[in-house]
C-alpha cells in the first residue's frame, strides 16, 4: 500500500473550517426550516379551528333534522375555500351526515408516493380540526374540517430553496477563505519551522523564533529559544576550547611562535605544491649566541622576556605569508614562501639579525646576544623536509662554530658574512 504524503497543518485546518462551517450552517438552516414549518402549521391549525367553529355554529338544525341537503348547503357556504380539502358533519352516533370534498383534494396514498417536493412540503401545513355542535346543552355531533394552506406551503418551499441557496453560497465562500484562514492560523508555526530550518542549514544558533500571540506556540518558542541560547553558549565554549587546544598543539606557549609540528606541516605543504606551481622557498634557521649566559646570570624570567621580544620583533619583519617558529630553547626558524634566491634570503636574514640585536633592551648585561644563521633553498638544497631541515641545521651550527654572528648557506659555494657587530 502506497504511503500517503503528509498534509500541512494549514490544509488540515482549512478542511476543518469548511466542514465545521458546513455543519453549522446546515444545522442552522434545519432549525430555521423546522421553526418556520411549526409556525406555518400553527397558523393553519388556527384557521381550521375557526372554520370548524363557524360550521358547527350553523350545523345544529341539519343535525337535529337529519337534513343532509341543508347540511350540504352549510358546508358549501362555509367550506368553499381552496385551502379546505374536506369538511364533514358527523352526528352523535358517529355517522357522517354529509361531507364536502374540494375538487383539488389531496393525493391518494399511491399518488402521494410520487408527489413532488412541493406537495410533500405542503403536507406540513395540512391539519384537521373538530368543533362540537351543541344545542341547548345537548351534543348533536361535531363538524370536522381538513385544511391545507397552499400559500404557507409555497412560502415554506421558497424558504427551503432559499436556505439551500444560502448554504451553497456560504460553502463557496468558506471554501474560498478557508485556505487563507488556515495559513493565518498556522503562521506562528510556519515561522517556527523556518527558524528551525535556518538553524539546521546554517548551524548558526543565533537565530531566534519571533514572539507570537498564540499562547501555546509562544511557550514552545520561548523554550526553543532558551535551548538555542544554551547550545550557542556551549558551542562558543567548545569553539574557544578548540581554539585553545589548537594554539597549544601548533604554537609555542611562551613566545606565540609556531611550533615544530606546524612548521613541518607547512614545509610539507610547500613541497607538495611545488610540483604544481614550481615556486621555491627559503628557510632561515638561527640560534641565539650567549643566551645561556643571559639566562644563567639574570634568571629564567629575563631569559623568557628576551625570547618573547625576539619572537615579536622577528615576526614584525616578516610577511603575513611567512612562518616564524620556535624549535625549542633558543632556536628559531623563518619559512619564506616564494623566496628563491640567496640574495633575497640574506636580506631577510639581516633584518632578523637586527631584530635579535634590538631585543637586548630587556636585559642589563654588557654583552648583546646575536644570531648564528643557516640558510637553505628548496629545491636546490634538499628534496624532502627532513633532508632540507638537516642541511639548514648543519649550516647554522657551522656558522656558530665559525665565530658566531655569522650566516652559512647550504650550497655548493659556502661563504659567510658578518651580520651584526656585537
């Protein structure tokens, strides 16, 4: 069996509105028709009673004398109306003295089965009245009249037809306005659903359900907004925690420079991209000369301050696309994408050496810490991360062994220059 597609609340409300309106209007029309029929029958009964009383007032003589001819004259004179179907004079024994039947009498039983609706509605106004015939206190019999008010039947039929037309018109009107009413009633829920979809699609928990005057939806909206607020706060806490974890995982906690993990990852990315863009890069590694003396004589807090100053000043000399990392202790590395010549790398190295020298303002020793540097280029000086790093590291230690405050290149022609006067 195929599963029926879901139906929106607005459509369901529209259907309820139409059905409810139809039932209400139909019941109202039925009650009004019933009341009209009762009034019509009551009016017909009153007229029948009046005619029966008039006939009874003039029927004493025919009943006393058993004069059927005079009785017929009496009935003809008083019951000669289109509304009167039949009239009879009945004596005290129950025998019919005389009867009068209008030519347009009611249908027979077989004919009534095929009667039109107008005739059937006319039956509602067909009534019978009896009035006793009394002479000097003696009951002589009674007069009986059967009456049908045709104009009341026609009026009742017109009322029924009018009510049916009104019902049909109102059904059309309700069918036309049911859909807008359904949308209006479900608008708070529609807005609620829109917010939930935006939250789901954007994962942005700052959205809120707007206020509404529907009490139940308003309470639901308040609870949902409170839940979004909690989720937003928890999400912010998680994001902040993840940010802290990322900072701890990829950055040096003392200086804020990149750590070895982040540096090696970025070198690997540059090597991988070289096959596509063939862009070289340079690495400058340096070690701080005489840092151990500074740290031992003035304490670790001064040594930490100096390392922070070195990191800060060196990063200001580099481009946003460059990476400045601390490998540990007093060793640092600058990764320079798109730098493919030794001259350009040397220019950056001199700026870094000046930054190291400028950081000496944090201590009071008569000596100044300098930097011993090693410079390597990719792909000229190594084809892998480990190979390039090992050669740059060796060049740096060669510079340190050569008298410090020097720079050494990883190349076929190794030469050195004095970077900074102590």
